[in-house]
């Protein structure tokens, strides 16, 4: 999660310092790294994405010819990549453009120790220029802090769609939070995950992060301390490790996102298509966890929302990233750029590592839907802000869905 400092700089909320990438990146609540974007073009839709598919059974990587050529141009050998070449973060060779995303599976990379020591990335966000029903450019008084409540284990029973996104950045291993969402191309069999843009892409000064993987119901039993340190991979990741084989974020995030500040925060979101590291018996992610959330791209204006619930794994002090938390509050408005879409803001004490975590609103009909994700918060914590989903977010979502529609 990125944070807002007195100097008006924003801290991203989503990655953690040693922890844990899409077409364009948005900012999320992270511990150390942040990014955001905002082009101001609400008709831009989602940028094109690329994918890398692999067969967990034979370990062979199948990469589209255009991506192979791009890798060759950068002197990247995919076999060497899997044996450590991904650690080369030379800026000239850091794949950055929307269609540069490549993420070969490296089996066993995300073991319990590596997951446990992942840090959170502080990021920025992007903006959407949809009709905000009078909200545009408006900032309400900062909300009173709402103490985050621990979700009772097992997490799968009460928050089956929640999980963690792990990835590697130049600063080290990073972590964010994420949500399993529905896929219109595969009803009941979704392999889509929603998170913050800054959890997949570094924004204007960098490119796609590497080794991006999603772990649903991370630490499902809520183990703490010494018990978690001794936990097996099956205990830490009871529903498996799912690698991103396609991703997209907003072009606004790619163009404008940064480590701190509000640039791009209104567009700080990303969608990842995942595939199981070890195979799942033919089951999709949604079938494996038993649930997926619908996404509302006509998210209601603040006056029409009575309460929003944010979910995530905060990793910055006083939290350690091991447990799942939630905050529920009536949202206010936060404008980080008068020309950009106004963001939702709620009182919440969650910190970095919660970036990318889903914000859910219950409609008048009693049905729940994802309407935002954690993007930024103040350095001292106390509140979180997230982008209100509109046309650009819908473009990102539909682009990833359509890319894998025939698979």
C-alpha cells in the first residue's frame, strides 16, 4: 500500500518490503514498493496483454512468437531465466510495455519460507473520469480510524475468495493481497484474480514484476509465530500455488504510477489469469476454492453506499502478514487529482501488504460485488483509499477474459 505523507506524497499499500505484474500497473497498499498511473483518457479501456502458458506436467514453456522475439531482443534466454536469470533487473532489459508480460513457472520457488519473508510494496494509484455523480474533485474529511478485525480461521470458510499475490521486484520478494473474481468467458470456472496495479508492474520508472503467483486462503488455519515458521507448503497453501500466465493493468498506471504519491492511484488495479503450478485435477481456481466474486463496474457514488468491507493480509507493523483482516466502514471521498476520478476512502488500520485486497459492497438486493481494491493510505495508517471501478477497469478485466476465452 502506498502512503500519503504530510508533503502530499502518497504511500502505496499492498506490498511488503521483502516480498512480493498485468498490462498496466495501478497502485496498491504495499510495504515498500508502489506504482500508479493516470492518462486521463477514460475511453482508453484496457491495454493489450500477453501470456505465457505452461504444462505443469512436462515443464515445457510455450511462449508466443512475438514475446520470444521480444525476449531475444533483450538477450533473455527462457531456460536461463528459470535458473536465476530473472534476477537481472538491468533497466534497459526490464520488460515494461503492456504486451511484454512473461512469467514462466519455476516449480517450488514459492516455498513457505520465501512466502513468509515476503515484504509489502508501497504504491500509487490512477484515476478514472467516469460520471462520479457530483463527486469529481471532492475530498471529505479524513475518516476516524477503524480497527481491523482478524478474520476467524479457517479463512476458506469465511473469505474463500481472498488470498495473497507473491512476486519478485528489484528490492526483493514482495507480497500483496488479491481476490478471486468471476470470468464472463468461463462461468463457474474462473481463473481470474483481481489485485492492485502496483502489485504487478512498477509504473513509469520500471516494468513488469516477476515470478507472480497467487495463493488462495494463505495460512488458512491462522497459524502464528513458531507454528507458522514450521508449517509445510500444504498448510501454508492448502489450495495450491497458482502462477500468473497472463496479466493486465491500466495504461495509466504504466505511464504514471510511482512508489509514493497519488499519481495513477485512480487506475491502480490489475487482473491476473492464473494456472496451477502442480496441476489441479482439471479444476479451475473458482472450482478449487468454491467461490468467485462478481465485479461492479458501475460502482455507486459515495452517498449511495452505506458500508464497504476491505479484506487483506497487512504485513507492515504492527502486523506481520500472516493473518487475514477486514475493515468495514461507510466510505468518504478522496481526490488526489482534480482531473482524475475521485476515490473511495474508509477508516482502517491495515497497513502495507493489504494492497490489492478486495473492497466489497452489498447492494440493495443483498448481493455483494467487488467495487474497489486497496491502493494507498497514510504513512501512519488509519485509513485506506481505493479506485472506483469504471470503464477503464472494465476494459482491463474484459481484455484478460477474452484473451483466454478459447482455452
